[in-house]
C-alpha cells in the first residue's frame, strides 16, 4: 500500500531535506502553468526509461495535478523495488489550496 502525504505535511516534515526527492509526473505543458521549483520533472510516460535517475536510497514523494497519475507512478516505483515512496495527496491542486494560493490552477 502506498503511503499518502498531504502537501502541508510534506512542507512541515520533508521539504528541503536532502533525503527527500519530490518527483512531478505531469506533462511539460502543465509545468508551464504551475510548478514547484524543488520538484524533479519526470513525465509519467517517461518514468520506465528514466528509473536510473531516481536514487533508491532517498524518500520519494510523487506528485501530479490531483493525485491519480502520481499514485500510478508511486505504485510503479514500489513494484520496481523503491523502498520509500509516497503519493502527494491531491497533487498541485491541493498544494495551491493548502500551501501556496499564488499558484495557478487548471
């Protein structure tokens, strides 16, 4: 079962820690609307061929627009042996609502 973390909990407990990697699986056009500078962009479709870019020794939090694609990505990472994976509940929409209301929504 994939662990869920809210944007507020992520900011309070994991943001800025070297051990944590925030992975954004949205498409390029979505990042043009709203993006988190600390997130590493790996579109969901490119995830299988870019696995080697993600350090298995880090805590990985996966995000998308609302949490569905990131849950798929988190399950994929877990199935490939990544031991510490979480889904950002509600995605960038929840981040905008709960953490940074200046982010654009779409």
